[in-house]
């Protein structure tokens, strides 16, 4: 039998401090100057999320930040300093050449810039229960119940007949129309939602956007709610029904990112947390 020396309270305390780990709260450890930098970083992140809701928008935002910090643009093929390369406006590389030869190795930071969203299906527009809807397919790991009855905005690109394109953002402005996915009223949701598991209560196939509720023509007009939507799209943007099939449109949560408590910034969607920090941490070039 092994006998142990009886330790004093001080010896036990010293041993505990030496061998165990006590988590520390960051707010208790950083200085006031560091706290200001944390809040400034959070404000920059909120601005980035507002501006970069799609891959194309993220690439455009990153390119603007990089060029403002001294990176040469994609049009310059050779550069001895830091430079940018863009692939199909959906991926971007920031490169800072090193001093040693390539065979000595490279350092890479790789991050995704896509985010959960609702994409349009190939033939999205349809009419039902005297309303016009757009069929969608969700992209990314979403909690479907979070997308019901919340304001959504369109972001994306429309290809035109002449080979050009139109970048579209509709629903972010104060006077823009907004879109939503309808939810059931509480007294109608008892069997359809409440008695089911959370993951089964909302069906992905039913995450369809309401886009019209006023008909065009009289009661004898076929699909007059859908026709009213097509008339508006044609008058406002020159779209035809086929245009909805030749597009890269997605619906994202509308409006700016807010501070969610009374003491400071606390908003942080994981889909964008992987993209923004590497950009801001990329060397001394950022202002």
C-alpha cells in the first residue's frame, strides 16, 4: 500500500493551481484598448455581412477591401507585391509573395464565402389559393422554421438577351418590397406542426415565397395572379417568364445586422465567421 504525505491546505492550493485548468472569461483578461478593437472588428464584420450576402457580393467586397489596402487588381498579370486573383466572380485569392523559393513551401488560409439561402427552382412561378408563389430549394444547413414569416430580400444576377447581365438587390431598401415564406396560424398548426418533431414540422418543399396577391383581369382570366406578377416584372425589369429560368437569384435575410444586447455587439453567423477573420488578419496591409 502506497502511503502519501498529508498535504497542507496551502500545498493543495498550489498543486491545484499548477495542475488544473480554470477557464477565464476574455472580458476579464483584455485591456480597454483591446475591447475597443474587438468592437471595431465586430462593426466591420456586421458591415461585411450586410454587403456580402452572396458569393459574388463577397468577392466584390473582398476585392474592394484588398485594393484599398494596396493589393494590385486582377487585371494586372504580374506583380512583385501583394495581388488578387478572381475566379468567375465566385472565388477570390489574395496573394502575398514570400521572399524564399516556392519549393520552401507556401502558407495557405482557405475559407468559404457562401451562406445558407433559398434558391429559385428552374420553373418557380405558380399560382395557388388566389396567390402567386415562387418555388424554392434551400441551400446549406438551415433550420427551416427560422425562415418562416421573416423579411427576405432578393440578391443575384439576371442574364440578358444581349449577353450582358443585371445585378439585382431588391428588398434591402426602406421602400423596397420584401418577401416572406408564409407560416400557419397557431390554431391551424396543432396537427400540422405541433404534434411533429421539430425537424419534420416544416417541409423544405413548402418553403415557397409569396410574391403576389392582387389579380390581373377579370374572373375569366386564367392564372391572373401569376399574370399580374409577370406583368410587374416585365414593366419594372423587362423580364419575361423565361427570364425566371435564366437567372442566378437567391433569397437572403433582409436588413442590416443588429446589436443583439444592451452592452455591445453580439451578432455572429457561423456562415460568415469563416470568411471575414482571415481577410482582416492578412498581414500589415490592412488599414
